[in-house]
């Protein structure tokens, strides 16, 4: 009963923050300081409750539970946390219109559905380091993908001469692009560390149960590497940057959750 109450409160705070942001976007109002602080405070309150719930479900006496629903809840909680912390200094709180309700849904799914996948813990921190780096990389690059989608909508509206509505609540495109590449650069660095830690700490990253995840992660790394190189050498921006960002994210999405979906939920 206590867990259900905490879950309900976390979901309520997520949805309250989403409603506050949605009203602002519909009105097309620019973010005021009090409005942003209220949004971030509600979101962080939800994330704190979310963290306590997911901690109890992931760290079990048998080891680390990274089943499909637990992993999805953990990732969405991390995405929400990183987005809200970044929003303290960068105007990216608009991404919360997607991130916050998805975090609420992931939390509810994890509460009511089960797909345990226990990684036995032998006390060594090596695997945990690899997992943390992987989750941080995926979370940041997920935020970058959402930023790319918002940038695509902004680009479409400006090209078709529809500057009103929620467009007035968005920063200029140059600022949006700058934030996008900052997110990609940090996410790419963490993804590089995650792949390196996998090579060092895992016995065989190309083992049968890991080959798809490893191959797709390397593909995503290559996509983001080419994008950053193109930005540096040729000044890639706009639609080109959006397409490459989304392509890299799709590869990561399949790497992190595609194999888990097939193995744990479809094949059981």
C-alpha cells in the first residue's frame, strides 16, 4: 500500500508538471523564472520519488534486476532527471512535454508488470560501471533525439511561415542547435566510455546474447562520430543534423531495448 501511494504521488507530480508546461506551450508564452522554477521543482519531486521506487526494484538480494520494465523505468527516470538539471542553465524544459509523461508511464508499467532479468553481483564494481556509463549515454542521447524532433518541428513551422502558437515559447533555432550538439558531444563521450568499459570488463562483448546489442551500439557510435565530424569540418546543421541524430538514436534504441523486448517479452 505504501509503494502504491508513493507511485501515485510521483505520477501526480509528473502530470502536474506536464500540465503546467502544456498550458505555457499552448499560450505561446515565454518561460518566466517563477514558471520554470515551479516546473523544475514539480519534476524533481517526482524524480526523487521515482528514484526511491526504482532503487528497491532494481537492487535485489539476488543481484541487479534489469528486466525490460525495470530498465525502461530507470532510463526514463534518468532522462527526466538529466533534462531537469540541464534546464537550470539551458532552455530545454520544453522537452518535458514528452519526457515527463513517459517517465510516469514507465513508472506505472514497472509497478504493475514484471519481467525480471537478474545480473548476479559478485561484489565487483566493473559491470556496474559499464551499466552506469551505458545508461547515462543512452539518457543524454535520448534527450538529444527529443531536441532534434523539436528542432525539426520548429524548422518546419518557420519554413511554412507559421511563427505563432507554441513557437513563441521556443528559443531561437541557433540556440536550439547549439544545445543539440552539446548534448550529442557529451552523450558521445559517455557512449565511447561505455563501449570501452565493455571491451575491458566483459569477457566477450560479441557473445551470442550480446552481439546484436554490441553491433548496434557500435553503429550508433559511428553515426554520432560522423555527425560530430561533419559539424566540425562542414558545419552540418538543420535537417542534416536532425536526420543523423535520429538515425543514431534509433540504432541505440534497438541496441538497448530491441533485444530485451524480443528475448524477455516476446520469447519469454
